[in-house]
């Protein structure tokens, strides 16, 4: 039995708690949030003993792993405290909001012989796994061009109802909070990006007075394997999320994974390997007045249990989490802000 502690009892923390409780090989034994009403509500719902402080929780000997579901800017300090207390950690995306902090977590994990898991649940999407298998079997041939389009809506209520979203130091930026999955998936499928090749422009097109950074951007780059790439994104899509897609142009195929959340195989033309069946994708995370990425957190928790039990490998490890942070940080460093 893998025993979890949970830090951060908001919407995503509730999702972690549910899937930990649903897993027969996992147990949620403690939770903490600086907002006492959230903590107490979750403790009551899952019948777990009250915890008075974060320090108390991370030092409970029976806990194997801490799920970090705090605001982005607190991921580093919370995870570091847990690692230094001798706990494995599961960190919601993004791992951190700067590369240096990610490196410091990796060092602490190595020093304390503890594992770091990073939540990148879109890796489990059936169309993504289908494309990954084609890459592993080298059926696509040479990759020419990868186009990533992310057109979502985040309305005024999304920011006004939060005490951290939209704030640079707590949130990090649109690429960290909304679209880090869309940096991770091409990295997962096609390898590292040449950081020196990245160029881009960013703009706050539709959220003046609500956020301290951009809501829209357009980037071009090159993968180290030679393929060109582009990323176009916005959170100013009218009224609702429109699209989250990756289109791959390769020697032996053109494939588009689309829908709103990388959950649909929209187009495939291949050199003789079109016939296949995909499992049905799960629905998106529903947060009331907006939706997030795919709801594969049950698979995340199962992967943690398997890896800590010696029955599997980590789906997204600390180095991979750090690489996504590094790419995003580089994008923001070179981007030209336009008015």
C-alpha cells in the first residue's frame, strides 16, 4: 500500500484525492492547505486525521509520497520541504516556474534517494500513445514539421475567482499554467528542442487588467532531430475552448491529433499503416465555468503506485519535467512583447 499526503486542497487537489482513494493500492492519510476550510472539508470527505501544519504532515513517517497541488509558484518550496523530509513527491504541472528550482529539486531527490514524479496526464491520451508507438517503430520516417495549435478560453471569472492565477510570481505565465502540456507532448514524441532556434512574439490581447503577462503567442523553433516546429496559442478564444492540436508532417504520414484537448485523431494519411483501433478518450477536467486538460489522473496515481512498488517506470520523471520548464523559460526569454 502506497500512502499519500496531499498539499493543496483546491480543484486539482480534490481530483488527486479522489483517484488516490479509488486506487486499491493507495491510501490518502493526510492533507494540508493554508485555507483551513478547504483542508477540513477534504479531511471530512475522505475520513482522514486532521493535520495542523505542512511540516507536521511531511514528517509523518508512514507517508511514502506527497502530492503537490499548490499554486505554481509554491511547487518548488513545497516539494523541496517534502524531499528533504525523506518523502517522494508527485508535482502537478508545471514542475516549477524556473529551471534553477527544478534542478535544485532534482539534486535534493538524488541526495535523499527519493523519486520525483511530474503530472503530464496528456501523455496517456490514446491518440498520443498511438503516435508514440509509430515513432518508436520508426514508421513515420523523417519528421519534417510539427504544428501545435492551442486556442482556449479563460474568462474574467477564471482570474477574479482565484487569488493566484494571472499573477506572474504565483502563476508564471500562460505557457506554464494552460499550455505546458502542449510543450511536453512534442518533447515527449519528437525529442528535445534546440533552445537557440526559438523565436516568438507574445501579446496580452484580451485580458488587460486581469493578468500580468501574455494571453496570446506565436513561436517557431527546431527540434534537435532537424524537424521544424511552430506553436500558436491563445486564451482569448470567444466564449469557449476551441482546439488543442498537434499536426505532424513526416516522410511516411501526415497525422493530426486534435479536438479541444488532444483527445481526437482528426486526420491520418499514412504509407500503409492506417488500420487501427483506439480506446475511447476520457472527458476533460471540468471546473464549472471552464474546462482543463484530459482527466487521466487515475493513470497518474496508478503509475506512481506501480513505480514505487517496483512494478513499472515513471511516466514523466524529474528531468523531463525540468526540460519542459527550460523550454518555456527560453520561450519567454526570447519572445518579443508587442502591443
